C-alpha cells in the first residue's frame, strides 16, 4: 500500500482532493495503462478504504476528470458472469495512461 494518507472519512473530504489527484497521476504514470477499477483500488488503499464501493468509484471518477491522464476506451468485454470473474462488470473497459509518456 505504501504511505497512509488518512482515514476513510478523510478520503471523502474535499480537503483530500489534491492528494488524491496526485496519487491518481502517480498510479497511472507508474502502472499505466490501467483500468479505472485498479486506479480506484490503489488510491483508496492509501486512505484505509477496505472495499471499493459505488461511492468510492464516484469519488475517483470525479477527480480523474481533473487529472492529466488520457482515457483510452478499449473493446467491450463480456459482462461479469460470476463473482471472481476478472472481466469487466461494465460493457466497456476503460484504461488510463499518463500524458507524459
């Protein structure tokens, strides 16, 4: 996980926006191209958020719009058919990559 930035409550506080954006950029720069799900997991772990929920995804998606990353849509994957299936739960998988490459 690395450095803990704060508590789960801090993660949802607007005072954490800048730190979250910086971490999004770092994850994408280091691991990109990466899926939105992976970005959300990596970033939320730094605030002790144990499970990525729709609230967590909404928070990350809102901040990704204000980060210097490129969204790259890929071909649609099949919908997830069972728990643990690694395919996307949405009809389209998106990857993010750094603009600095």
